[in-house]
C-alpha cells in the first residue's frame, strides 16, 4: 500500500482525486484547510489529529455491497480506539462516539460504473490530541480528552492504517451499537420522532419500530441516549 504523507492539504479526499494512479494509496495530512464531513459540512482539522484517506481502485465490486466499505472503516476506528483503552460507540450510519461525543467522522466517496464501484475513497478524521473550535467543544471529543493523557499520534496512525486494511462483518459493526433495541430520536428533513431501533439490515439500513410499524430507514440522523 503506497502511503503519501503531507504537512497540509485542503482535503485528503480531494488530494486522492487529483492522483492519476492505479495503485491503492493512503494519503495522510497533519492539517486540512478544507476538511469535509457528510452532507457538505466542514470538518475541523487542527494539529494533533489523524486526517487520512484510503483510495482503492476496484474492478468488480458490486454497488449493492457498498455498505461493506462503511463497515470496514467504522469498525477499524473502533478497533483502533479499543487498542488504546477507549470504548467507542457507532452512531448510525458512520459516526464514532466516545462518552456521547464525536471522536471520528468518515466521508466515503464512491465512483460507480453501472452496477459496480470502480473507485472508493474513504476519508477519516480521528481526533487524537487536537483541540476544537468553541462551537464544537460540546459535541466533539478526542482520545486525549477521553483518556486524560496525550497519545503518540504516529503510533495511533500506524494501528489505524493496519486496521483499515482489514475486512469486518455486519456483526462486528453492530457490536459497537449499544443502543439497538432502545428508543432513539430519528431526524429527517420532514420530521423528528422517537422510535425503537431494532437492527441494521445487510445493506446498511436502520430498521426501526415506529409505534408498531416496522420501517427501514436509508437516510436520517439518529440521536441516541448514552
């Protein structure tokens, strides 16, 4: 696996897109000036965190299995945190929380050709020793805050890269969801309501019980009580 290390870039995902190579590659930056999160949100990327993107060129990966890419990235984050004594929770679909606050964000950008994924870029921002702007202090945390001590960023990075190259299962993914079978708040563009989270389907949809009606949710924000 080719690894490109940068002091600074606008976005490691965007840097990957600029590369004209067929090899799989990991791009790591100490800082991002225009880090991106889901739904077009910005992602704070200050010194002390790990900001990386894993780009894989694929040739025969079924689009219907796209959820597997998310599983692998989310579980890799969780396994890495656990190896340093920190207990994570996955909030559907791809946020990783510690003590109820976000410690890692993931942005997956897939390129499709027909019913195949031909390229996948998985961007991850893992908060290690970095601080946050004031507007994020109540909703974000870091490994340092969670453990009460700083970490060797290079050591965490090495472990994270190793785990990102593994394959995990839906069962692995769900094992980090201690809120299944409990009430959660489901937020969509049109409504906000409390439902019971039942399960995660094999294609990544959240299965909920909405007052006796079973629904499979493809897109929504979930607020969980920890």
